[in-house]
C-alpha cells in the first residue's frame, strides 16, 4: 500500500470551491483505487471544535472513476457551517503569516534609511524629513557573494544592533587604496560600470534640466548666449568654457526643491566629468571639440563634420605626452563624422581613466587608459570647454561630476593606513556621500579597562561632550558626567570617567561576510513630494 499526495478541488456544503490537500491510497491487494480527501484544516478544527473533528473522522471515500456512492447527503447545522468557515479563515491567516515570515527572513525585507551616508543615491535626511524606504534582496546573499559597487545592507560589525547600508568597493583578498579621488585595487584603478556611473554622477547645476549657459559658462571670441543655447559664429576659434573649476560641493545631485541644507564641502577639485549636449554643425563648421581640463593636460574629443578632411579622434595626455586615439568604425564603413544642419545628441565622459563617447545613442568610443597613474591627491584643474571652428550651435548642456573619494572622514584622528589589506572573508564598504559617511575608512574600536576588572569594547564614535555631541556618539556623555558606552553586542554600560584604568583604540575597517543581510534593490517610498521610486544601482 503506498500514499501519493495530490491537490484537488472539492465543493463544500456551502457550494464554495476550496482547494483541498488529498491523499490517494493505492491498494495493491485491490483492483479498485480509492481517494481519501482530508482538508488542511482538519487538525486545526479538531483542536478548536471536537464536534467538527468527529464529523471529519469518516473521510469521504470516492471511487477512482470520480462517481460517489449513492446515499443521502449529510446535513450540516448552521453552527457547524460557521465553525468550518472560522477555521478556514484562521487557516488562511496562519498560512499568510508563515509566508510573510519566510519572505522577511529569507527573501525580501524593507528598511528605512535614517542617515545621509549614501546621499544622494539613497536619502536619509532628518532635517527635511526625507527618509527613503528600500527593499533588500536577502536571497542573493545565499546564492552568491556581493560584487563590487553593489549597495549592501548589513549588521554593523562594531555594534550588532545597528544596520548599515554602504556600497561595496573592496572584495576579499584585495589591497585597496584611495588615490586622487578614485578607488585603486591591487595597483589598478577600479572602474565603475555604466549603470553605476549613471546612478552616482551628480549634476553640478543641482537640476536634471539643461544649464543656463550665461550663468555657468564664459565666452571667448564670437559666441552668443541665448538661455540654454550658445551660437558660435564663423570667426576665428570661438570658445565656451565653465566659469569655475568643478569641486565636490555637497549639494551637487540634489533637487533644490528638497530644501537640503548646505554643508562644509567643496574642498576638492573633481576632474572626472561627464557632459551631454545637443550639437548642430553647418556647412562652414570644421569640427566640434569637447575639452576636459585637468592637471595632466587637456583631453580633447575632436568630432569633424561630414565631408571634412579631418578624422574623428581624441587627444589624450598620457605621462606627459599627447597621444592620438582614433575613433574608428567597422571595416567598410565611412569615417565617423557629425552631420550638418541636424541636432545631434552627444555624451562625452572621462571617468575612472575611461573615455566614453556616445553619439545619437551609438557608442563611438570606449577607451581605458591603463598607462596613466593616479591623479594628484589634491587636483587643481577640472573643467569643460567647447570649441567650434567655423561656427555652429550647442544647446541642452548638462555637466555631471563623479564622486571624489576621500581616504578619511575624520581628520582629527590619527591618519588611517594608506593601504587596506582585506581579509579573505571580508569586504570594504564606503558611502556615496564620501565627505560625511562613517564607513570602512574610519571605523575603529575603543576598549576600556575599568577598575572593577571589566574590559569592554565597542565602536569608537567620539562626541563633543554634553550638548555638543551627536545622538549616536559612543561613548555618550550624560548630563551628570557619566559615560554611556555600547559594546559590540549593543549592550549599554554606564561608568564614570574615574573608573577607567586603561583605554586603547584600533582600526577595524572590514565587513565580515556573516554580517551581510541583503542587497538594496529599490527605493519604494516616498512616492509623493518627492517622488523617489527608483532602482538602486
């Protein structure tokens, strides 16, 4: 005799179609096959209502061909019918709760972002009340390890009661450095994929729309400015240039309507830039030149008009020497050139030592500069300029900058190591808001030895004393002069300064893989004022 579980529909006495779990009994000693059908809630009904249980003791026996035995249909009292409906509802609620728990602990979970370490990618600003809510994919951490540039949610290794969200920039076994605003891994620059760049690049005009040319650019030669457009006359070499070097202003990337308060920033010039525009050349135009300025020299994209004797190329300074990088086509295709009397959408980008050129949605050039070393730690030149010998028109200009990564956010502390050797089971995380993110660059523990022999260790986040310290300072100075200190398990210990026999501090920058909870996938709230729904890249 063997049992086979099956799913079948059965009509209840109230003529309601319900899904039942049945067991088919195959009797090897009998030529007939019988199906014994029992609902999922039988045991639950028996526990709640013995009478209902007795009514189910005699399972319905139905021949295998589907016809039932003849006889009088059993009658059901109103009380019993109500009991069955209540049990079915309780059964449905129990299953829903079980499924919700499975989703929460193993598949997906929602989190609210309280702080601004990942701004503007993910917002958490108490002053404006904008706190993104994100959904995290928890299943992915069970299937594969995190990849570089993914945004992960994890338990803070130095205070396990706290949940942090950071971007993974260093992987197990790597040596990481922050040089010239970029991430370097094992002596090579770490380049962000296109979809990550599109997420982290910040509009310097604090708006997604085109820039006011007269406000942001200065002119040289025969250039006329009209709102968001610039007209280049056929006289000499007219030039349009950003008025000021691009710096790491905190407000870059934020919508002005959000009311974000300015913070002390703008100390670093950012040479990694991206520009989009619409260009129109005429019959007298020679070419469009897009110029990226930095300390090593100017990187110039030269895009000739159709019919010009000049060919498309980029002049790239590498280790003090200008090199010509041709913008080539497939075999048999005409040389790359811009049409005349037609608006052409252009994207030019110099980010992470990679040149990217896209014209009307078609990729013309992708070139990785692996010969140049890191940029200076404190760059001095960073700008965009345009030249149109022979004349033409530019409009819809937007300029974005990359994140300028800093090696430390706590200059008052002893300088952190210049290199981080990441253990084989750990990761290195950083916030997109690099100036004001407490992340792997600055994490360290404080260990206090007290007079009573206790030794306690926790996250060292010093404050400025009572009335001047942040709410999450650790140790936190109470008004009565005592110190409240949270250890690595989140337990609070209160002691007096005079109780401290010895104290020491050590850098602990890594995220062990056991603390990872999930990958941040989407911002799902708020959707009204402001609309924040988006994928997290």
